[in-house]
């Protein structure tokens, strides 16, 4: 399941529903460049994000944590900046 599709289409509730359906039935692997504490900035809704994290992290095992800048995110910001300048 590609969570990015849920985010860009604004379907956080669908994502929570999907996680609820799978909850304690199958394993879910999550890869992210954000710490859990920062997820609300992506989803925009703190209570819904807390509900999602509750399901995702219950009985979870975090195997690796890497800290550093995301090259894709930085590239996206640069692209948005260039588009903004081009519109002016």
C-alpha cells in the first residue's frame, strides 16, 4: 500500500480505515523520513494522526532510525521554489 497516494488525495480517514482493517491481522511496514512526532505536520489533523499512530505503533518494533536530510524532499522544495519564481 502506498500511503503517499492517500495523503495527496486527502484521504487520511481511508488510510486509518485501512490500518484498522489490517490491525493485528498482518504486518505493516512503514518507511518514513519523518519522526512520529512530526507526522501531524504532513497529515494536518492532530487527532486523526494520533489515531493512526496508535494503530501503527501498537506492538510495533522500530528497527532503524536514520537522521539526516531527505534529498527528495529538498529537491521538491527547490522545484516548488523555482515554480513560484517562474509564476511571478
